């Protein structure tokens, strides 16, 4: 975990502020980031860190916002193998991303 991400998480926990952590748990094939990549989501939808950017990250962001609301952990499967017109899924792999509320 990066120092910036860890520092923000520690401060959020100290203040009792909610944060959601999305961690790439597994990858298959070509993906923008590998297992261990993390994104820390704030209640306003902004975040620090990255799990790869683009539409895959946007997909995880939506589920992370749901976890922010209901506190339920999720495993999000990001399938980058299917070409979609106008989409930036160019990597061709699959990422499994674990999303959990870690403070607040």
C-alpha cells in the first residue's frame, strides 16, 4: 500500500470517517494492474490510488460507492476481454477486485 493511501486511511480511521478499499485480488491475462493494486474511495466519490483506470476502474468505483452506502463487501469481476464500441477495454484480461469498507 502506498504511503499516501496508508496515511489517508490511518487519518480517516482516527477521525471515524468512512473509506472503502478496492484491492485487485486476482488477474487473468493482460490487465492494466496486477494483484495488490489498490484504490481508496472517499464518501464524496473522489479517491486515491488506482486499479488501472478507464472503464474497468469506473465499474469498480460504482460498486465501491454501493459498499460505501451499505457497508457490504463485494467481489467485482472486471472483464476486459470483450470489445465494446467506444470502450477502452484494450487489455484483454480479467481482474477480480475485492471491495470492502475499512473505516467509519
